[in-house]
């Protein structure tokens, strides 16, 4: 008997027919003698619809109340899936975060799991039930509901797989695995049979929507092997695992794009020690993640600092920076641009080969795509460009690195 953790995304349970399809898959695995723990996301676009509704009520809702609202989507889908399984004459029970002991820190909308106390899950499994867990959520030390960020159900599944010492963690979505690029943008994108944790972590953080980056980080840290596959077919998907030597033969593994980007610039900051520390310490206190950072050379005793944040964090970042600028920096002001995007190439082969940056920049130049900011790591290069050029850039890079 194996203990299997499965996660089904919103597109996999978007309507009654797909819920029934998922229920059938789960029951099939259960009847093979496996213990089943299933994490489920909200139906289709439910979370977006709830967010839109909240902003119609209050343009600036408090984050605690947003978590209370948007967490209901997963509770609804878990109950419906349990009903579908029960209709197939199999025992099932739906549980929310508090019931399964998922404890988080107190950061609303971006909470991190602190610990899991899976006694209730183990009890229900021992009783022969299929356990359906509402993903994306946890309980704070104040006993409030907190959500784990967009795509947080992936992290719920990986964390449960670790806590339960599961034999397998399967992440089901509406695509058949991890591709060399988004197949909706690049028609000839190729499915990867396997990918390293490091490469998957970079791709997820850089805009690939297959997995939440935090779930991959968790999987790498605790050695949870992942199988990313489609809920709509029986095809094998992509295994996310530790790096293997043959992966180094590949220069670039994939191309990713993130259109949820905004660029922020603080103008005329005094060129003095500690100025950047004040800026980024203030943002960190508000739990705003900063990505690409560029500082201009000093001119007349001042310089500019530009960086990117998630577009959803832009208003909060501008409010924070305005306060910092007025109170601490005596800077001229803060400007923003919410029409930015980021395109990236990722591959462990970059550790051993030169010329990747040149090839990337030439491919973009050939399409007359201007590069506004650049950031690099050991296995990735990212460029900030205009959002309307994103798809063209992805196709150009995919072709330049011979990934078709």
C-alpha cells in the first residue's frame, strides 16, 4: 500500500464534469490499494471573481478580510469533490486547514507554513477514507485564516507529502507537464521528461505557471519528488528531482515570461552609504518582494535606483516608498511603470558554457526588442522589456536556443 498525495488545480475542477473526472481518477488509485490525500484549488476563476467582488465593495480591503473571503473557494471545491467521490460509493471527507493542522506565520495573503500536525489526516486514512484538503490556506497563531499566495495549493500538497512521508506527490494541471516554454505561446514547445529542482525553481519564480515557486523550494529542501501531469489525459508528465549529470549537456532548458511586473524608480537619492538599505528595509517590513535591481552611477552627488515588484504589489510599494522618500531620503520622487514584463532563459548548462548572454541579447535585438534591465544568476538570465513584446521575445529566444 502506498500513500499518495495529489493536487488538482482550478482548471482541473472548473465545472461539474471535470470534478467528476477528477473523482474517477482518485477512486481508480484508491481501488488499487493506495491511501489517498488530495489537495484541491478553487474552481476555475473563483479566486479572481472573489477578488473582483471585494474591490467592488472596498477598493482597499484589509488583507485579513481578503484571506477570509478568498479561502472559501477551496473549501467549496473540496466539499464538492468529496461529494463526487461519495457518489462513486467510496468513503471521502473534506477538511480545511484548521482541521488538518496546517499552521502558518501571521503574514496575510503571503503566509508561510510553519508546521503541520497531521493527526486528523492519519485518523481518517486509518478509517479507510479518501481525505480531501482545501489548499492555499493555513491558520495563524491568532487562529485566523491566512492564504499562501497565488498557486499556494501546490505548497500545501508538497508540505503534506513531506509531513505524511508520502510515497508520491502528483501535481495535476491542465497541461501535460513542464515545457521548454508556454505551449500556448510557442506552438513547438517540447515537454520535458525530467527537470532539476534548481531549474524548476527558477522557471517557476520567473513566470512559468506550472508550479508555485515556493512549492519547488519546499520540495528541494525536503527531497519531495514531484510528478507534474495533466488531469485530462493518462500521459506521463514531468518528474522534478535532484539534478542528474546528463542535464549539464543542455545549455538552456526553458524560456519563461512574467507579465505581472512593474518597474519602480526612486529619483535623485543622495549618494551616501545606507540609502539603499533604508529603501529595501522599508519594503521588506511590508513583505514586498523585490526582484531586478539597478542603480545608476552617481551624478552631482545623487543617483537613481530602479527595481521591479509584482504588479499586484505596486500600490503598496508606492505608498511605502513615498513615506520613505519624504521622511528619510529627501529624494526628488518616486516614479512607476506598470507596463513592464520579464523574459528569462534558464538552464544548469550555463554553469559550464559561455556566450548565453550574447545569444540572448542578439535574439532580442534581431526582433527590435529593447532591454531595460538585466539580472543574472548561476543558471538564469532575465531581461525586463515592454509587456507587449513578451510573446515575441519568448518565441525568439525559444528558437535561438534550439529548444523546438
